[in-house]
C-alpha cells in the first residue's frame, strides 16, 4: 500500500500533533485536574489528572490515526484504500474531532469558570455534519460505515443506506449548528442527540426495507 502525503493527510498530521504541542506549551500553568467531561450546558462535571492528559493528547489521536491507516490492510476484498481521498477525510474528521475536544479541555482548565457550551456544541455539530458528508461516499467494507446485515451483503443496499444515513447525519449537524447560534447550546445538544438517534433508527429501518423490496423483486 503506497504512502500518499496528500493535503488531507498532511492536515491530519498537523491536527494529530496540535494537542501535544498545546499541552507542552501550557504544562506549567495547568491545574492538577483537567475537565474532560461536560454537561449539556457546557459546564465541567468530570475531571482527569494532569499527568494522564498525555494519553488523551498524544496516544489517543495517534492510535486513531494508526488504526484507520492500517485497517484497510485487513479487508480480504481490499475494497477500501487508505490513500483514497474519502477515506483520508474520514481519518481527518475523527482525528480532528478528538484533537479539538482535548484542546477545549485544556483551554477550560486554563480558564476556570469558562462555559464550553456554545463552543462544544458547535464542534460536535460540525463533527456530525462532516461525518455525514463522508458517509454518503464510503464504499462497502467491514470496518467503517453503517454496517447493517443487508448493506454488508448487497453493494446496492449499502449505497442507498449510506446515501440516506449520510444526509440525515449531515443535516442533523447543520440544524444543531444553527440552533447553537440562534437559540442555545442546551437546545442544540438536545436536538443533535435526538436527531442522531432518530437518524440511526430510520437508516436501519430503511436498509431493511430496501432489502425486503429487493427480495420481492428477485423472488
């Protein structure tokens, strides 16, 4: 498998290193406990020891990067290429999502009392919008995507399932993004969770319905 340092790959590497660089720069200013979990209003309600932040800042983004770089090698049908643009965009989206979250946690630790509501809600909304955009183009594989039994069995069902699921995820993220700006982070988070769960149920049911329709046509 060739190594292709495309724009997407280089951007992923930059975002991969960003949390570690940030951690090194602010290390001496950080408190003993770092907020790493926030409630629906953006207030911290869970903390991680300062020394353990190396795992979140360095090990986890690197782990996601390596996992998504090597996973395609284990597909017996070689249907996913890790140097393909759409797969690199998925890797970028996941690494960026984790990196942004960790950097926001460090920022919150440096600025006690800061509410991460709107920033966190916007970041989460953008993440799901980007993920949905990727899902519309993902090719059949065993590792990433909406892997319903019927989609895994039939490429045509996979394509239809991901086209619908990707659009639902995208618009869920976009609506939540608008709600964050116009209404509040709390409302946006509630909408996003509701829309994403509903999208999963609809997509799964749609995948089965397409299978049943195909079965009747062939039968």
